């Protein structure tokens, strides 16, 4: 079943390759969405795909970038907004 999440990640997540890592992981699971840096130093993501793949994405992101993450805020959103692959926004 297709699901979607909106996520805000805080910590030392800018300037460490976080967005590129998120893209690589999202692409490996065939997820759609985007990632961007926020002016407050956090990173926002919107991901969409199979529910199990979203969970696996979050697990792998934590495994690879967990040392930089202080907090993750995640909420479910309505699927259908992101259908064109995973992109890095400015």
C-alpha cells in the first residue's frame, strides 16, 4: 500500500552529505519525494512509496547518518504529491 511521510530532522545534519545520503537511500528503495536544508539548520524530507520501504528508508538513514541526528519528527501525509523520483531541493 502506498504511504507518505513528512519529516523534519534536527542535529548536525547540514554540511555532512545528509541530503545526498538521503537521496541515495531513497533511490535504492525506489521512493519518491524530496529533501532540502532549512534555514534553521534542520533538514526536511517528504517521502512516498510502499509503507515497508518507508520504514526501511528511515532505518537505513539512521544507520548511516544517526551520529548527526538529534531528533526526528515524522508525520503521515496523503500519498500522491510525489511521483517523479527523489530529488534534492535547495
